[in-house]
């Protein structure tokens, strides 16, 4: 007799939605997490604290614009208070998670410790030097991801997003000059928020576009709208970082030859990589390129072992992990028969820069590579009443449809309210709505969502 029906390795977004659902359905469930708390890296040092700081920056940005219009006086930011706000939000959410756990059924427990697999049904948990073995009918591997540190001399002199956003953030004071290595979404978000607070920011990106891997037109549009005071150097490959009397010296190469930049702090933001529990391959689970391979139901090659969230590398976003967790739980409730599937195209992504930029589904570059024809329609925020009210008219809503059916396949929003607007566009993609249906919906006036219907009406 196995002790548990399900064990999750990790208690983040890939784990706990399934754990709660299964426990409610009467399964006996254990979540094992080294942190001993719910919510994983998102709350510990990722999405929630970074957005807490970002929203203060966005407010400050708007008020600075208002001051420039003569609507108010000049403003000062207390970074100590910004951090205090971030920490308050984290603490509140941890308290709420504790209450959720306390109120959950007796069927569910959270065990603090590091989990490894001993065999396809046995997990060993190490807690403070002691080890215990747990067995389960089903295992969900949801061990998440970690910050990648490039193997360059002087990487140890640098900070990462953890230093900015962890509960006890080590970066207490804003640097005067910041170099950011990497123009992915984390690098750009930090660039945007700290530049707003007055930090002089330079971003060094090895490839020839910001947001490497994302649609180049989308990336180019965002690049054109970022504050020109943020210096972004593309094709800049960082070779080393050294400490000098003048600060940290970042040496990099470009097609024009070697160059250096000097800063008070250097932030490494070159990406994240999956974290695998020990014993995964040895237990017979297929791992390729550092990720457990999964089918659309998130099952590994062993149908009772699932891999959800960042660990499988399909889309490293908290809300994607939640959807994957629930997808897995459906099949678990169905005796490990694949009964639901995860569609990465229905997951929106937002880059919380200023302005923000968001996309979902099939975009032109990937469609072209796959030979899929698209028709597109766009709505510029220069025409938008809310954008005019907000005095922030840069950017657009752009929708991509299948040519015959006019079924919505993807879209992006760059500019005001992008993170919210992409929800409506994503829901429409997931529901298979067409331009005809979008055109007939009464999007609210005077809100930026009006642009979705207006954009669709250009095609019908
Ligand atoms: P996801 O959103 O994919 O669930 P997170 O990073 O939010 O990813 O959550 C993963 C959690 O798993 C983190 O809290 C991490 O500390 C924890 N974790 C990673 N490896 C192990 C392990 N071997 N044993 C227990 N917990 C782990």
C-alpha cells in the first residue's frame, strides 16, 4: 500500500493547483518543497515582488508625466519605501497561503525538504539532515527553474533579480549606474523600472534584437517605444567583469571591436534554466536538453509521472504552470489516462516594461517559418480615446487571423493596458473566435479594449 496518492516535488504554480484539486477530490496528497511554503519562486523572488516594484515605478512615471504637464509639483521616490511595499505584498500573500493550507482538507500536507526520486514511485525527502521515504501512486515533478549564471569571469561580482526582489532583498539602495547583461523580459523590466527611478541604465544584449526568441516585429515595436534614455547595445557579447576604483568594468565585444562600460552594479539577466530533482533519469524518466520530455497531457514517458511548470521548459510563466498543473490533475483523476491537454498558444506573455507589451498565440515570424498564412489588422493607440486621456498614445493592438475563416490565431498589444488587453485576445484565441464575432462584441468605451473590436471590423 502506497502512503500517498500523489506527491508533488515543489509547491509552486506547477504543483499546488493540482494538489488542492486532488485533495478536494479525496486523494491523499503531499507537496514537498525546499522552501516549506506555497507559491514557489513567483512569490519568493519573481512575478509578484517584481510587479510590486514595477507598479510603483509606473505610478511614479505617470505622475512625472503629469508634473511635466504642469498638473503637479516634482516628486521624490524613497526606494526604501518601495522595497517595504514589495515586502508587504509578499508577506500578505504568504499569510493568505498559510490560511489556505490550514483550511485545506486533512488529505493535503506540505512537507519542507529537498526531494529526490529513488524509483518511479518513491521520493526521498531530506529535511535538516534527516531523510524519509514517501511512496505515491502518482508523482508531479514541478521543481521549477533557477536563474542562469553565464560562465564568465567576474560573474560573482554581479547581482541577479533575486537581489532585487527576494523577500529580504540584498540591494537596499539604488545604484547610480547599472549595466544589465541580457535584454530578455527580466532585463528589460528591471531596466524600465529602475531607469524610471533615476538610475542610469545600459543594457548589453548578445543577439541582434531585444527579447531574443520573440517575434522580431513585436520586439522592434517595443524597442521603439522604450525610453530612449535607456541605452541598449545589441550584438554586445560580455566577456568579463572586473572591479576597479571607478566601479565594475564590464568588458564586451561588438562587431566594431572590444568595448567597456563602467557601473556601480551589474545585473545578470541571461535567462532561467529548469531545475531537476536528483534521481529523475535514474528512475527511468526521459530527460532531453535538461528537461523532462512530456506529452500534451504533461505526462513523462512514465504515465504516472508528470512534469509541470518551468521544469519542462514549455513556457516559463506562473499562469502557464497553473494551467499545466490543472491539466495534469484531470488525467490523474482519470487514472492517468491522458484526458486534458496543455496548449502553449493559449498562454499570454507580458513584458512589464514602460510601456508594457504582451502577446498570445501565433505571431508572424513563427507563422512564416511554419508556412502558415495570416491576415492581420491593426489599431493604433494614436486613435484611442483612453490613450489620449492617459496622454500615452504610443503603440498598437495587432491581430492575426486565418485568411479564410478569419479565426483569430494570435495578437499583440504594445502600449497602454497591454497586460489586461491580452487576456481578452487570449480568451478569444482559446475559444476559436473569428473576426466576425469580435466585430460584434461591444467593447467598452472609452477603454483601450475598443481597439480589439475596431481592429476586427477592418476585416469584416
Ligand atoms: P513552477 O511555477 O514551475 O511551479 P516555481 O519555481 O514557482 O516553479 O516552484 C518550484 C518550487 O520547487 C520552488 O519553490 C523550489 O524551491 C522547489 N524545488 C525545486 N527543486 C526541489 C526539490 N528537489 N525538492 C523540493 N522542492 C524543490
